[in-house]
C-alpha cells in the first residue's frame, strides 16, 4: 500500500509540474510525464506479481497450457502500454497519433489471440462432434 501511495503522490506532483511547465517549456513537461508513466508502470508490476502467481496456480490445478495464460498476460500488457502511449500522444497534442496507437494495440492483441481463438474453435468442434 505504501508503494501505491508513493506512486499517487509522484503522479500528482508530476501533474503539477507538467501544468507549470506547460506555458514555458511543454516539451520538458511531456518528457517528464512519459518518465512518470514509466515509473508508475513499474510500480504496477509489483502489484501484478500475485496475479501472475495465481494464474500459474490455476495452470497447475487445471492442467492448462502455459502458452494460453502467457498470451493472456501479454495481451493485458499490450493493452496497458498502448493505453499509456495513446494518452501521452494525446497530452502532447497529437490525438490522431494516440488513436492510431490504440488501433495498433488492438490489432496486435487480436493477432496474439489467434491461437486462443483457434483452440476455442477446435474445442467447440470436438464438443459438437461428440454430441
């Protein structure tokens, strides 16, 4: 919880600094915002460790394929990075670049999900074939 509060404080301080720098030197403010985003993302990783451990326990209990849960984690990571990058682009004054970044992230997640979707279709065909 302490790390969370520290991250919140750092984000608020960064937001104030970015607003202060906005009028004089917006480029430094953008770089500062990107740096803060990276630091908070690293802090978030600390809180995601138990989630990864839980997914590994589910893999072991259910005999799940490790590639499936790895794909799920990759998709979540891509979504988070894409969201941050898109918001930074928007804050830097280029909203269209942010939207294209989100389109790219969505496309990569769909591409990454193809093996999961293929496995789902094969499972459905197997289930329907047994009926």
